[in-house]
C-alpha cells in the first residue's frame, strides 16, 4: 500500500501534492547560499579579480540554484526572491554589509553587472518547452491538456505556459505553441527577448 504524502524529494527536486514549486525554489536558493559559503574564502577574496569570482558563481553557485528551473512557475513574489538571492551573492563578493545603505542599482554599477538570472531561467524554460512542444509526445499532452470539471472560484493560479507566454509577449498560448514548431524561429524569438532584458 502506497502512503499519501504532501511532499517528496525525487532526484533532488521537491515535489508537492499541490503542484506548487515555492518550496523547491526556496530549497534551491538555500542550497546555492550553502555552496557560496563553502567557497567564501575564495569568492570574497579581493586579491582575485571580481570577473573571475563572478564566473565561479555563475558556474558553481547559480547552477545549483537553477537545477530543475525549466519547470518552475515564476510569479512576482518568486521573482523577487530569486533576484534578492542574485544580489546576495554580489553584495557578499564585494563585502558590502546588509546594514550599509547601498542600493542594488549602485551595487550593480560597482560590479559592472546587470540582472541576468531571471532571463537565464526563462531562456532555459523556453528551450525546454520548445523541445517538448515540437516532440509532440506524452509530455506535450501533459503540458497542453485540460482537466475536466469546474474551476475553483477566485483568482486562478498561473500556469507555466501562461508565465512563459507573458515573458515572450505572446497573447495567445495556441499561437505560442504554433511558433514553437519552428525551431529556428523559436530560438530567434527567445534570443531577441533576452537581448531586450524583459
């Protein structure tokens, strides 16, 4: 007999019974900060160029945080948490205390950096879903299928396809799915949105 649980960790990813990814994203941020702290002596060493340290964070720290991000549904609250984590890494590398009244804009200017994390995640999601939508197998049915029955009252939860369509500037999910069938066109559209920094 199988036991019903509210959450389960499978292949390093937390799967919850309600299908939300909030716990997984918070867990990923925590793991990334733990990895950063393990490498703190190097990442906060001013004798190493900031450019090198940023590349190490991109390679080792952000890759831990973005594990499995292809299936995240990112709302404004989650986006704020991810962007706060991105700034957390920069502030510690530059040894700027959280009590210091230095805005994120100034930190980014000092580091000669821009916010790229959300765009990186969105790009990975668009590549992943473009592949699935072109493949047209069971994964396509799972993503685009509808569940019969009445919807709950009140504001509905944002679906991952809604989130992706909003980022790409598409009004219709059907139109977005049709565009995904053209691999080169899909890549061009994704790259164009990333360049615009939306």
